[in-house]
């Protein structure tokens, strides 16, 4: 029996898509973008590649066929750009399975540790289902509004930001 390190075990369980994405993120990283992220999103405890948003937008479109499994795998990989990419990809595929999309938001929420990931999740992750799943999104917002976790409370407000365009929903938003 061959001894396998923890890192080797993780690599062997990683999908080829995630490996490809990580390779692209490494290749497309630069010091200026890294410095900008560190300045713009202070206090991030996650690994940061230093990749600009347009690259992440490209990757979200390129790899959306990886579906919900790849979205979850990216989130679990844990780097700042991997989490932003996971949320952007979720926004590309949320209509395919709205229930699973809502479940992923609930899975991701406890792991939010910065405003950029929080706001991307709230504004982009569920965007395709905002009109069809308003009731469920408001229920999530209500749940997170009472959380002890600061980022979940912020997410509760960001989840309903789009609905501020609809005057008839202002009273419900104010109840949060």
C-alpha cells in the first residue's frame, strides 16, 4: 500500500474541470490584480490568485456546462476567485434547477467572509430566478436577517436588493 499525502488525496478527487480552472487562474494572475484585491477587499482570509473580473466572467461562461457539481467544487476549493467564480457560474445555471440553486446559497452562506463574495452571491447567484422564486428568496432573506453572522445579515439585504425596484415590495423589504 502506497502512502498518500492529504494533498495528493485532494488532487485525486478534484475534477479535471477544477484542475483546468485553477491552472487558468494561476496563469492569468498578476501582481497588480492581487494588490488591487487585497486593497479593495481587505481582511480576506482566503487564498487570492490575483485575477481580474473579466477573466472570471469568461471562465463562468466557458465552464458553466460543469453544472452544479462544479459550482460546489469551486466553492469548496476556497480561494477568493474560485468562490466568486462559483457564484457567477450559479448565476448562469440557476434556471436549470431553482431549488438546487437556493440550496447552494444556503450551503455557501456560512462560508462568506467578505463583502465581495457576499454581494456577488446576493446579486448574481440567483438573478435568473428572482421573478419566479420571490417568495423563497424573501424567506431566505428573513432567515439570514436574524443570523448572528454579520455576513449572513448582509446577504439578507443583498438578496432583496433587486426587489427595491418594485414599489409594491418596499413594505416587505422594510420588515426585514
